[in-house]
C-alpha cells in the first residue's frame, strides 16, 4: 500500500516505514502527526484518486526529529554598479516516519 501526500507545498510518495524530511511541522519529538491532504492511495481495492484530495484518507506519522538544513549562500550582484549582497539561509525541517495509511 502506498500514497501520495501533500505537505509544505510539496508532494511525497510514501508507504509505511518511509522516512521523510519535510517542511517544519508542529509537534514534539516522539509524537504522532496526521497528514490529511492525501492525493492518491493505492491499496487492496486499487487506486483512489482525489479531486483534489481523497475524502477520509489520512497518513499517520511519527516525528523523529526537528532540525535545520545546511547553509546556502544567496548572492546578488548588478554588474558595473558596485552592488553586491551576500546572505545565508538555513531551512527548518521535520524528519518523520510513516506508520500507517488509512482510508475511509
């Protein structure tokens, strides 16, 4: 059984046991979280395709850890104008492990 779930503006292909690094989600480490924007579910009964989401479907996951990604450098420049700006960015993330996929 697998599903396609949307969180943080991105879509992920998941099945039970999958480890994911997604945009930061609220919750404590060790707690569970419910992702209810399920786009597609494939199981014993075939495909359930949402319009845009599958009604009554949800993905349950366990929060493994919170963290921040590696730093990236954002550099802006306009030639011949002596304009240069350097800035760094680190994105917050939550690592989750999918435990169950439920349908209505």
